[in-house]
C-alpha cells in the first residue's frame, strides 16, 4: 500500500475534514436535491405503475450504445427531451458528470480557449483539464473579468462555460449579459442546468429556456439527479454536435448504456415534473419566508432552493452541523476546498415538502 495514501487520509483527519458515508434518516431534510419532492412522494414509481407493467422494467444492460446497448426507448426518449428543451437534438449520458466530462474533453481543440466561471462544478473543471484547449477562469459571475479573458488572443474557437444555478452558492449568472457577450465575441456558450432543470421556468425547463436565451447556447446540460429525481443526464444542442459526441466523446462511447428501467424513470420524470407548478410555487414561498428570518450567521444571497449560512472555519462549521443533526435537521457542512477557505458553510436545501415550521425550528436551533 503506498504510504502517501495513509498520509493524505491522516491529513484530512487532523484538519477535521475527513469524509465518510452516512445513511439518511427520517430527520427534517434540508440536505437532499429532491427540490420538488419527486422522490419523497414516489411520483416516478406512481407514473411507472400506471404506464408500464412491471415486466417492462428491464434492469439489464449489455454494452455501450454503439455496440449492444442501444434501444428504441433511448432514441424515443432523446426525441422527447429535445422537443421539451426546444433543441435540434439531444444525447443521453449516464450522469451529469459524464456529460460535462465528455463534452468538454472532446469538443474544444488545440488552439481553442475555454473560459469558465471560477466556481464551476468539478465535472466541468475535470472535462476542461482533459481537453487540449487552453483554459482560463473568470471571477464568479463577473462579466468584466469574462471580457478580459475573452480579449486574450486566440487562434481557434472560444467557449464560455457556466452554470444556471451554482450548487454551493445557489446564485445565478446574468444570463442576458452573458448571452450578449458570447454573441459579441462569437464564443460558444455552454450552460450546465443541473440545478435549474425542474425548478426554473413555468414547466421546469431551466434558466436559459425560461428566458428564451436557449437558442444562443451551443450546448445545455440537464442532469436528472436533482429536481427530476432519477439518474442520468442529457446534452441538448445541434444534430451536428450530437453526431460529433457519438464519434468522439469517450464518456459516451466507452460506457455501458443505461438500462431501460433508468430510461423509463427519466420518461416518468419528464411526464410528471412539468406539471408540478404548485410545488414550484410552494418552494418560492418557502425561500421568501427564509429570507425574513434572522439567524446569527451570514446568509448567502440566493434566489433559489440552495441557501446557506457561512460559518468560517472547519471546526466551527462542523460543530454547527452536529448541533443541527442532534436537533433532527439534516443539513451538511461544506468544507474547503469545495468552497474557499474562510467561506465554509452549512448548505441548506429547501424542498416543496418542507414547511415554515421547519424553518422556524432551524432558526431556533441556530439561535440557541
């Protein structure tokens, strides 16, 4: 066993930053990404029971889509997702991580520039790292800094990559200005809608589409493991882009296809979630109620279900996490390097099934 493994793990334990797996319990859920309560209410299972007999829930998968793993359900589902997201075409991936990794490692080429938000998700960073393109980050949601990075001489194409809702801060980019900048610089705009799909827009179509800016995007990535309550992801864009990904994207080519059971769950989610207007409205009311409550910590400025309170220091934020857990509240401490040192926080995630009484209980525990 390499000695550095033990040393690195010891370092994590010494700094109180050691991660371990825990099982969820029946405490108040202010942690999961089940924003609309799709999973909590069993909505996917209910839809599947009504529309598919159990015999059709095929769990086996025997190869990649290019070999033995393709099926009619996958192709029909891609057509449905393309129509819902108003794109020319769509391609399903096994996860949002796979989608970002594959897209950003295969599309940008040598001499291209990828300019990404400094708080972009690890999957975006990892995909860019595997690319042959040069990369630059711009300060979070800072359009002036984005312009400065776009002004760097580039012999190839420029790509701008950001998220519709940032997973740790819950804030959103200035989409109209962002789209305008991309157009002015002839840059290709890529938006990760992982935390926007299902929640933002009248039918949960996501930020770019709800603002009618989706046609200005080169690609949009929709992850299903948050508000949609199931597994997988889809990239929406042009048919030429999908043909390119099928031919060059390693995380698509060299992975076993999702089984039909997973595809049926995605179909169920896209049949159920667009009609959950009351849940989206209830979530908005809950966010507004939280903003009125006073707590003894800095609140993150967020208009979305992802809220948070800043508790600087690993030891301090872990103590608050333990205090909440002992009071029956599931809310997780987020440590450096996931967030900057000194900006450690309790990440709060609100759901349509949470109540204002849950929030008052949270407030009381934080004030105690």
